[in-house]
């Protein structure tokens, strides 16, 4: 006789702990939990991302406000520098006895004009020395370059074919000089190709293909072919140029490699109104003369063919403006002559700068041995290509916010290289802005006119030095 298994009351087959229905419900609950966790995580991620974006926008706005504040101050400083020049031109006994830079204007020997270094622009002006400042956690490095220290490529469009060809050859020579003795040296052939591309671009832009062209209120049918570039960076799109040619960086052997904008410009010949000499409006000078006090050696040595003029004259000019200036003298003391020490200039590290010599006028070239050996025509040629004043300035502001880790070490650098690399590093939030302004002197005041009010750039330029730091 067979016996059935014992069955407990209320127990049904398939309803135990290991039943398929119970396992499916547990799995479904787990999946729902996973979905809920994913949704919550996504909401949290989006919220945190929005918060970070908002904080970054706030930070960038704060940086822009800080940059704007410094920019306005630089406008005023350049205007004050121009007012100091106007005061110095009034002569001894007037407001010109003390310029904006704190350097006394002393009279020269009998029969000589008074020496007024404030009437010229040089490496001894306050705007020339890079400076650093802080706005809370925002650190800003200030670099000002005068566009008159560069050669204007618009000279290649001179209506006189001979002068236009001379300007073309100057551009070629400066291109070969600007990165000489480095791994990025520009060969003669490449320089000619680049100069030709710039000239063709300006003469007949429509022949360059699909390059975009803006519409201007002053344009007409006759000027459709020849369009002046609004900035030297327009040439960056041409096939003859590589991207690194518009960037400043350090080479493998720590050489300072400069972008082409450190040597060329399109801004040094601004004018308004009529070009007639008696119209009462400023007349453009073509940007022909470069400032002998600030022009890089590569620009100076490219102005005249070495076969026509000994290149050593440019070396002597560079050496002269780096010699220490003798102290000025004050004759007010009855017991004798007392030296008058100008207010010392300081670099961005807080160290005193040596007072260097300045070409107060082009007549001071006669103090150079190489220049004295030149003939009258050669001297005239050299003078025609030089100047001692600047009217257009480029202001570059590099704003940076560092992390909490290195916040206490900021602005504490031992070398120029450390300082420059710090503000050029992409590891932290960096914003680089440049502005180009035209400084006009009127009878009553000095006017600052922005040519480029605000432009965000991707590379902080390096200051062009006459000599490497180790020399």
C-alpha cells in the first residue's frame, strides 16, 4: 500500500521561498532600485555641472571686470605719459621740469636744447616694464608694446613701385631675422613666400579663393580688390604661414621664440578725416619710421640691406640704449653740483631697474661711432627710417586664478622665465585679452582712442629682450 507525502496545512506547491514568482519580484524590485539610483545620480550630476558652469561664468565675469578695471587704468597711464611729454616740451621752469615718469628734465650745455626724456618713448617709460597686480584671487600680468616698434606691412602697398619693392624686401629681411639662430628659423625662400602671400592678400583678396570678406560702410567698387587687413592676425589663414608663427613659446634650449606680431603691425599709421596737409586733421605717415628706442634688433637690422649699410650700426644702437645713463645734475646748490636721482623704476619682481640711455632725438645718433663714419646720404637714409616717439600701443593682460594648493606661492618668482611660464600655463583658469589704442596729442589734452577695444587671444606674448636673461 502506497503512502502520500505528509502535507502541512496551508502549504501549496510552488509557494516556498525558492519559488519562481518570489525571485522575479525580487529582481524587479532590484531593477527599479537601479533605475531610481541612476535617475538620482543623473539629477545630481546635472545639478553639479550646472553649478560648476555657473561658478565658472561668475569667475569669468569677475576676471573680465578685473581686466576692464586694469585696462582703464592703463589707458589713463598712457594718457598721463603723453601729458608728461607735453609738459616737458614747455621747457625749463614750467611744468615740464618733472615728467610723468619722475625723471627730471635738465637743460643741456649752452646752445643746446633742454634734455627732456619725457618727450620720447623708450624702454625707460613705466608702460614698457611688465607689471603684475592682484584683484583678490585674480592675478593679472600687464605687458604693453608700442606698435611703432614694429614694421608696418602696409608699406608694401605703396603706389610707388620702387618704394613698394623696397618695403617688400624689408619684410623679407625681418622675417629671416626674427627667429634667427633657433630651430624655428625662417629661411629666405619661406620668407619671400610669406611676404608675397601677404602682399597678394592685400592687393587682390578676391583672387585668394573663399576667404571671407566683411562689408564696410566705406567700401566701394573700386576698393573691392584692395582691402587693408584689420589686424595682422588675418594673415594667419594664409597657406604660407604655420600656426606656430603666431605664437610665443620657449624652444628646446630655452630660446625665446616670438610670434610674427612682435615684429610686424598694421596699426602704426592711423589718421582721421582728410589727408590734406592743411586740413587740421592728423595725417598718416605710413608707419615708415620705427621707434629707435624700442624696436627689436630684428626689425632695426632688417630696415636696410646689409650690402648697403654695415649691420654693426644696429648692434651699436642696441648696445647704446642698454648702457647705464649718467646722473643728471642740479646747479641750484651753491657749493657745487649735486646729482639728481630720478625716481627709480622697478620691475615686476620689485627690483630696481638700471636707468638706461635714451635717444632723446635722432640727432643723438651722432654719438655713435658707426653712425659718424657714414656719409651724409647714408645718415639721411637711416634717420628717415627711425623715430623716437610712439602713438599706437598694444596692451596685453593675462588674468589667472590659481588653485588653493599654489595660492600662497603666486607672484613669488625668482626668474623671468618662471613668471612668464606661470601666466602661460593652461593648468588653471587663464584669460588673455589685448587692446590696441591710439594716443593722440591735442592742444588741450591727450586722447586715447581704442582701435581694438577688446580681443581675447589664445597665447600670451613674451617680451622681446635686447639680450637673453643670462647676458
